[in-house]
């Protein structure tokens, strides 16, 4: 049960990077835009997660020059990251289905709880 929520930010980052490489701020924007503002990643969660994922080989990162002479780190999903995403999506489907069954009045009635 404790693994349910901590796995969500990683799943979101992997899914966003499946769409293509992005820097941190773009990852945050994609999550917010795709979820229609329901979900948000904070910098304090995102960057340690990206560093961990890079260390685990799930993403790769490279510095890139952008307008104004700044540099940003662009994160890219690796092959290992793609395989991990498939596994995490399967786990999420099972877990979210379980949560939905608990929240469902039909599920509660079916199980003799209502």
C-alpha cells in the first residue's frame, strides 16, 4: 500500500518522456497540461527523481544551449526506461483498479460491504 503514491511521480515522468525529450520545466508543464491542471510536479520532487532515474539508467541527460546563452538539461527516455514504463503502467492499472473498486459503491455492495 505504501508504494502506491510514491510511484506516481516516476510513472508520470516516464510517460511524459515517452512523448519525447524534455527539460525539467517542460516535464512539469506537460504533466499539468495533459492532466488539465489536476496534477502538478514540484521541483523538490522532480529533480531528485530525475537524478535517481538517470542513475538507474531509466533516463539519460545532456546539457543543451538554449536562447539567451543558458543551458538546460534535456532528459530522454532510455530503452530500459521504456521497458520500466510498460511494467509501471501495468502495475498502476492493477492498483488504480483496486482503488476504484474500494471507492465504488457497486464494488462495496458486491462484496457485501454496503
